């Protein structure tokens, strides 16, 4: 087990390097000149002389590989540079907005899990019942509806018409409800179907039949055996959907005026605030990698066969 | 068994929902109680966080908020009239280089300290520490020195006469005044201020990044007190959400430029439940025809294009009447705007005749005119994300096709578009001038000055040199009459040469609920409108 964890941790390094290199290159092939972006943000008329001076200051006149290594070293120390627009350290700006995004993402995941587990499980148990059909409808709806539109719909009905929740902003628990639902619905669609399929698969397994013939109570079979194993693909899904969630927070934060990191990122794109864009992509990559790692480890604990496989391969 | 489990689950969900709904009701009750008190509050929205409230810095600080706290020496009023604000009067020396201001004596900053010439000088010193950041403002570029002559006399000396100085002193930043308590130890405000202390009618009393900013009436304000006690600016980046929040009653007023979609404005107007209005023109949307392009270098071709589209129909159709058709480059509410401009009427036959005269003939069986075997093909670059430019570009494409001109339209990101404009790498481009209080002098300045795009695009006009000279003279002249003549001549040349085609006048919009009264659009494009408004309890 230890070697498996070690191997997984080692695998993180090349993925991380690749992700940062890709970001770095993408920013460099874009037509935006960071020096010009900086001067424009600072309201200074860019002259050739000033541009050359700024390029030198940012190290843009050095070979790409040197620039990349330097950026990487700085990022590892959590030094993302200074925002072109606010002139504040990017890390400080990010840290200020991170709690709001984490709160939103966390509440959405909780909501998604709390709703999709019972739905998926019951839809499998009562296969082809009305409940199953309804859950399928919900899944289609959740998977296909664009988030921004769902956001507007929820605001229109639950906020403007029914006056149950505030339209925008952050503060009370009530502010959290609509954005969380908007963000969670797409996840509910995926997870509930994943769980349903997985439960149905497990129900075909010989151990269920064996347990039944042994006279073990149905409730016990379901909760202690079937659900525990069936939930594993859902965990993978959870890890893999972090990207969807991140992209989702950008949209949802914009629609609900949620004061988080996603909204700040959008503004940075419009302002061509390159250090902020870079830090966002970097943090997103880190989040992806870490989430996948956590999910893998969790799965290992839940289904020890995985780590056996890992070690018997060698 | 499973059924009982399901029941428990449903019960839990029910409790959760009730709890959440309970929270929301409690919340609205609380805010309802707040509003019920005697305090009058107006809640508005703004797309971006207000930023740091430092009078001497630019983005991300928002002009609207800076203008609530800080005041200028003189202020810009309708028609370009400059009126006393912190200075009660002023004199300009004969040579146009010395501006002496008599400051009002009863003015206090929001912390109770007095505003006087010493503080005014301290502010200017801070500005001049970073002169390169502010030299876009013409008079800062030629500012020689500032003096506190006595307690209430403040003097600016310029290196050379520059007539728009007074007008430029009305801008929101960087020439407004911070109180002593706000200055850092070294006096350099570019790195930040200690606290936002100003002389303006409002004080920032509560602020949460990206969420809201609350302004309370400044009890020490020297002028007429605002009618409401508080202005709350909620930060709502999305236009649709802004409209929904307004419809729900979370906002009392939506004010700004392009801050909600034209459709949303029309819809709110049509509902009849709210007050809506449009401001006087704040700027002119115009089309720049690049004279360095071989075809466009010919005046006849430019005139043909000008006559070749139905401007009235295009502006009406694309902007739903939110913008007004423009016949002259400056609208009438700007100083020195020409009043006797003869509009270029829509006349397809005339347009075709001009093209024929210019040698661009339509070969048999073809739809695009040619000259020496070359087709008459032009490229118009527009900003992808802007709601007006694209439909206008498409209209022009269709209209000009009818006179045998092939227009290729290219949608670009704003930055890429500006870059190509500045590099003179375009045939046609949508441009709009800066508006009050920056125009008309900033507009004529870029007609002459290279590096902004316009001057380079006009460079093949036969009288360009003369035009540049007229601009220089107009900016330096101390003789009002001569200046008027020069402005007239410059506008006549530009109008006749048809390289800058006025399209429409851009306007600000406002929507507010019927409890609000006394709303007036400020003459200064960047100023806030909050001092005159009132709300019924």
C-alpha cells in the first residue's frame, strides 16, 4: 500500500510539470504582449521605449526555458507575482476570494451527493418505475441545461416571482441556495446515473444472490454490501468532475454575483491581467491533481483490490 | 424497510428546505426592518468592485465612487461650462500660463480638517511624483510648478499656454483632493492612501470587496446636503442579473453606459412600472476610413461610402432608438461644436456616380467594382463582444454591396482590435471619442498626434499638415475668438474630407423605480448622479 501511494505521488510531478508548461506556452503564443497589457492597465501610453523597458523588467527578453523555470520556481513558493491592475500580490487577491469559491463548491458537492445518492440508489432498486423515469428525466435536464440559463431561471422563479431567496450576493445561508443548486444539478445528473448503473451491476453479482440465500436481510445487503461497492465509480466521477465544477463556479459566480475567485478570473481575462490568469490555471491544475489523488487513495481504502493490482503488476 | 428509510430521507429533506426557506424569510424581514427606519437609502449596482478609494490612481478604482468622495477645484456643467467647486473664483494671466485660484474658506474634509492651499499643493506634489502616469492629461504634461500663495490662494504655472487646463481640472482623477490624514508618510499616494478622506458629499462607511460599498452623507459637507442618507453600491457583474435584482426590488436604480442590454432597457421601459430615460449624447460613434488604403485615399470613394448607407435606419434598427443618428463629429452639447453642418444624405445613385467618377467601374456580369483589374474590397474590423458594432458592420456590408463595394467584416477581441488600429493595420474601424469633460480638445489632439490611430489613418489627407498646425494653434491659443475659428476650420475639413464618418451619438441610460425623484444626468461623463436624487419612504 505504501509503495502504491508513493508511486501515485511521484506520478503527480510530471503531470504538474506538463500542466504548467502548457499554460506557460499558451500564454506566450497568445497575441497579448504582457508589457503592453501592463502599461494599458496602468493607464500609461505604451511607447516603444517603455515597452522595451517593461519587457526587460518582466524578463520577457530572456530565453523561454529560463522564463519558464523562473516562473515555476516562483510558483512553488506561492509567489504569483503582482496583479497588473491592482498592483497587489496575486496570492493576496486570490486568498481573499478563495473562501467564497470553496464555500460554494463545497456546498454544491454536498448537495449533489446528498441528492444523487438516494436518487441513484432508489432508481436502481425500483428500476423502470415512475421514480426511475423521473430520475432519468432529471438527469437529462441536468446534463443538458446550460448553467447560466438555469441560474437565470432559478432567479426568475424562486427569487423574483416567489421571493424566497435573494437574487445575488453572499452573506446568509439563503444566498447560498440558488447558486449551489445551479452548480449541483449537472453533478446530480451524472452521479445519480453512475450510481444507478453501478448498483444494477452489483445486484447481478453472485455475492448478492448468495447473501440472499443465506437469508440476510435485504436492507443489510443493500446498505452494507451493495452500496459500499457501488459507490466507488461515483467517487471517481467526483474527482473527474472537479473541472466541471471549477468551470461551473466561474459562470455561477458571475450570474449570482458571488464574490469568488472565478469572477475575479473573468475580470482578469478582460483586463489581460496575466499573472492572475497564470495563477488561476496553476491552481486549477493543482486542484485537479490533488483531487484525483485523494479520490484514488479513498478508493483504495474502500476497495483494497485496487492497491493489490497496483503491487501485483510489478 | 426501505420505505421507512425513504420516509426518513424525505423528512430530512423537508427539514432542510424549511430551514433554508426560514433563513431567507428571516433575512428579508431583517432588511425590511432596516429600510423601515427613518434613514433614506438608495441601492444601486455597479459591474465592478469600486477598488481602492484613492483620488490619484486609475483602474481598478471606479470613477463613479471616486467622484462621490473627492471634489475638483472646478466642475464641468452642461454645454461645457466650467463652474466653481472648491475654488470660488480664478484668474488666468494674459499669457495663459498662470492660473490663480481663490479657494472657498468654509470647506472641511470629512474628518473635520480644513481644505486650504497647503493641502491642495500637497495633492499636486503627490500627482507630480508620478507624472508619467498622468501625462495623458495635457495640462499635467506642461505643468511647471504649483504654489500655495497664501492660505486660500493656490496657483498653477504652466510651461506653455494650454487652454483646456480648466476643463481638465474637472476630471475625476488624478486632480482631486485627499485630506491630510489620508497621505502616507512619504507623501507618495501612488502606493496607497491611509484612509479615503475627501471633501465630497459622501464618505465610504462600509465596504466588502466584490460585494458592496456603502456611502453615508458627509456631515461636514460644505455644499447642499444630498437628500438621502445612504447610497449602497452592490457589485453585480452580470447585466441580466442586474435587471432581475432590479425587478425584485433589490435595486432602486440602474445607471450607466451599456450597463444593461438594449432589449432589457426596452422591456423595462415598456412595462410602464419604472421610470426610464436617456442622457444627452456623451460621445460620437464614428467610422474611421483609413486614407493610407489605396482606394480610400480617394475622396470620391470616401464620399460614395458616406452616401451609400441609410444611417437613420441603421442606427434606429440596431440600437432600438437608444442612440441617435449623428451628422457631425461633435454633438451640440460640446463646446465649439459646429451648428451648420450639412448632413451627407443617403443617396445610392450619388454614391454610384462618385465611384464611377473615381474610376471604379462595375464590369458586366460582376457585382464588385474594379479599377485596373483590382476589385474594390475593404476590411472593417469590429469588436466581437460589443452589442452594436457587429450588426452595424453587417448592415454596412449589405448596403455597400448594393453600390458594388465588397466589405469584409472581421470580429476581433478588443485588445487585438485596438492593437491593429494603433498599428494602422485596418481599412475601416469603429471609433468613439472620449466625451465630456475630455472633448473636444482630446479629440482634436489625437487628430494631430501620432500613436493613437486616428492621426495615422488621416495621414494621406492632402491638407493633413495644415490640419495638424490648426490643432496645435487651437490648443495653445489664448484668444477665445481665434480658437472658435480654428475649431470651426478643423471640423469643416474633417467633415468635408469624410475620413471620419459620424454614425450615432451614444447615450447613457437610467432606469429607476417610481419612488425615486430628482434624477439628473451629470454633464461630466464620469461623475456620479447621487447628490440630487431623493427617495420616497
